C-alpha cells in the first residue's frame, strides 16, 4: 500500500454558509455543488474544489453530531480531518488493524458515495484520518 | 482569483522521525527527501508525497518556534495549516488585505523556495491558511 490521493481536507464549521462566503470573498471560489445531509456521519457537507483536491466543509447535523465537541473547543471551526484514498476499503481496514492502528467503527458510506473508515488520531500523530475507497468513476 | 492548488497540509509533530515511521508502517510511504531546517519559519520540515499533493511534517526548530504552543495543546501533534498556491504573492497579499483578511507578517521564503504568507485563522474559519507562490518549475 502507498499513500493514496489526498481526496480532501475536512474543515468543521458552525455554518457552511458563512464559511462558503469566506471562500467566495477571498478566493472567488464557489462550492462544487449544494450542501447535503450525511445522516450516517451526523454532518451536513459541502465541497469546495481546488484544482487537485477538495475542501470538505462539515457542519453538525443533529445534537449527537460527532463534531459538536470539536466546535465547542474551536468555536470558529478549524481543520478536522484529512482523507486519503485507497483502492479497496476492506483490504485497507485489515492491513491497518494488522499493523495495530485503531479503526473507529465499521466502514460506512461517506460523502462521495463510497465506503470510508476513520483511523484513531492517537495512532496517526494526532491527525484524525479518513480512509476512503476511490470512487470507480473518479480521476 | 480562484482557489489555487492545495499545495500541502501542514502537520505539526514533536518528532518528524516518529511521524515518518507511521507513514512508512501504515502506508508504505517514504519521505519526498530528507528533513531540512527552515530557520525563517522556526521549523524543521519534511514532505511526504501523495499522488496529487503533499503532507508537510513540521517539528519545532528552536525555543521560539511558532509551533511550540500548538504542541503544548496537542502533544501528539495534529493538523496545523493548509497551503493554497497563488500565481503572484504580492498581488494576493494586496487582494486579501483589501478584503479585510489579516496577514501574519510580510511574505517570506517558504519550504518550497517561493514566497509565502499566512492568513490569520480568525479570518479563515479557524483554519491557519498559508498562501504560497507557485514554484516556476512546478506542475
């Protein structure tokens, strides 16, 4: 396994709309598409494209959203996770576990419609790391 | 101005060597080249390539390193900044300032040998954002 594409950087925000306004004002950037709910992850999501990658803006969805605590500590928002692509999610999960990295829950459908899992930040130098199966149609 | 290439994600770490070991073990990834000191920024730096971008591992260089406080709050390390490319650094600085974003200091030579500046995280949704002039030879 090699380090895969940096699919996106996840940025938590109390307001996707306000954050998009920053990207619009400072960079002239528009969102990739409208924001959408991702109930399986407890977040509302909106992507902003760079020429080579994406910024994923995530806003809490529901009271039990996993990013509520992050936003209590970082009221303005901030960098929340990075996401690397792998060719096959179950093989990646098995390999990570064999090497002693803790996986947070079972693979589930992520914002790009393919399976993802998260590696515990304590096993990745303090960085919450999402591992995502490359979409078949991508790149 | 549009949102430029996501040149890298800056990850602060108490030990580049230990962090490289994580990338090696979990992803089979080797560093782009040896670590080097960047005294102007008060950090020691090492890049790890993804197919489309880079992770920049940064370790404190000297007692006054700007990442010492970050590591006190995040002893394991963590996501420190994102870096977007622009075609011309002085034009970008003027445009950001005109739009009310606070710039941290004057443009200075960054890890890729071109001029960079940082935008105050309070003006960028809590994300410390590096703006970097695209290297002439790149891409």
